[in-house]
C-alpha cells in the first residue's frame, strides 16, 4: 500500500482544506488533536462524548477491549462530530473481519497498532499493518507511538536515530508519532527533548511523512500538574518543528496507581479537573492558529540564547526578511515556516520561569498572529515585545 494514498486520507478525514485567503484561516482547516487514553467503555455515553468534543478534541482514542465497545464508540463519536482511532482485541486476532465491519463508519479515523514498540517487534507490526491496509483498501491511516530518546539503547537495540529510521523503513506507516514529556518537578529536560524533536523532524521529513507529538495533561510521577505555560511550551515547540498532529496524555485518568496518575482532565473521580479547562483553552487557541501550521513546510529551525542544547543548531544567519532578532539569555526556538506564498516566523519560549524579552525588526510589512488567529499589523522599525512563559510569537509576511 502506498503511503501517498493514506497520506491523502489523513488530510481528508480531518477536513483539512488548503485555501489561500491572504493568510487568513481557511474554512474547515483544523489540526488533528487526539485524546489519548480517553473515555472507557463502561463510561461511554453521549454526554461524555459531547464533553470530549466540547474540550476541543476531534479524534478520540479510547483503549477499548472488544469490537462491540469499538462500535459503540464510533456511533457516539459520530453524533458529536468526533473521529475515532480504532483499537480492540479482535483487530489483532481477526483484522480482516474487524476492518470489514468498521471501515465504512463515518466516524472512523484510523487504526492503532501498539504503543512504544522496540525494534524486535517491527517485523510483526509490519505484517499486521499490511493485513489491515489490505482489508481497509488504504482508506484510513495506521498509527502507533514511538519511544522517546532517553530509553536505553539495550531496549531499542540500536541508537535512537536508527530506531526511528528503522521504524519508518520497516513498519511503513503513513505518520511518525513519539512521546516525550519534558516538564518535570526538576524543570525542563531541554538537552534530551529538543534533540528528540530534531531527530523526529529530520527523519520524518526525509521520508516525506508527517509527525505527531504530545503534551502532558495528567500529573504523575515525576511530572507536575500541567499549566498553560507547560502546554504551550510542549505544543508550540512541536508545531515549530513541523508537527501536523497533536495529542494529550491523557484525557481520562488511568486507573492504575503505579505511576500515581491524578487530576487528568477527567480526573480519578470522573469529574472535570482544572486541567480540562486548560486543555479546552489550549485547543481553542491551537485551532484559531491552525491555518499557520497545517500543511506548512519547515524552512529552517534554529535556537538563540545563552545555551544551545544538545542536537540543536545555533542561529547563524537571520531568517528571510528579518533584519535583527534578539532575546535574553533564556533564548527561543526560531522556526521559519512556508505556506501559500507566506512566511511564518515562529518564536517559542524555552523557559517556564519568566517572560522572554524579544527585539525584532523586518525589512517588509509584517503582521503578528494573536492567540485568536487575528493578524495585527506591526509598526515599522524594531519592535520590543515580550513572549510569555512557554508561549509563542508568530509573525506573518510575504515571501
């Protein structure tokens, strides 16, 4: 099955419409945003699915046990305008029959294979994937999520870049996804995280595949409660590196006590926590700016600041049409995106401790894209601005 066929399906199923409207949001242009570990089968009601949709998710991923549970999920999701990443035991044991029963359902987004596999399982996953693709006719994408780069090479059986490269070459799925939660009680694990993001960007771009990334929405050891700053840092950094799909871990509070999971958006008492409203606000902001990121091409990625972390490239020359750019010691991710005849300069804070001072000047007419998606004209000359903790500044100008 050719990846190009399924890549087209990815775009179509999320109603992504690429329209040049002088850089304004195109109708129906949305980021795929998936709720990882979502509504369990025993809590599957129309009210719960509406609550999920109201939080801003457009893909639901519940860890379901049976085909019957999956079909219920699909029916409920359809009623609230949400798609479903399908999984159930029978998808692995009887892929042909399961796919035949669900492939034409309007709420089906794609099929989930496995979480965080190591290299030895790649041949089996490839074989399983081909069975599903054949039964589905290539209409829906297949998905799994890769390990982060701090996992021991003894587990991966190779170095991290080779691990990602082998997954792409051997399993042959139409997207690359990985999880890494950089904000811990000890701060931001910048050296590993940015390096991980760079490897995923490099390898997915080389293969012509989109990649998806995560934000952490559920506190557990050793990770604190999410904040708007931490969510923005994780998600806007991923988008600056070219991510085309976003995920939250988790939506529903996992039942296990092993990791001390608590205060998920739907918490251990099955009630909305503060995280629910943070995620809801974040998702509204992301979709308001979706036109910047959906379908955009990364022209360059670099870093400025006192410290250049492992795997990162220091900015050696200014992006196109930028005359000057200065930040304080905390620095920023500097990404130049290209889409529909526009450049988008995306600057993401690298700290949760304080705002980042920014001085920037351009040699052309520039607008700044606010969190509501509206463009505000910048005055000529140098602009002195402040980027909030973990936040982003987005500038738009003609190529």
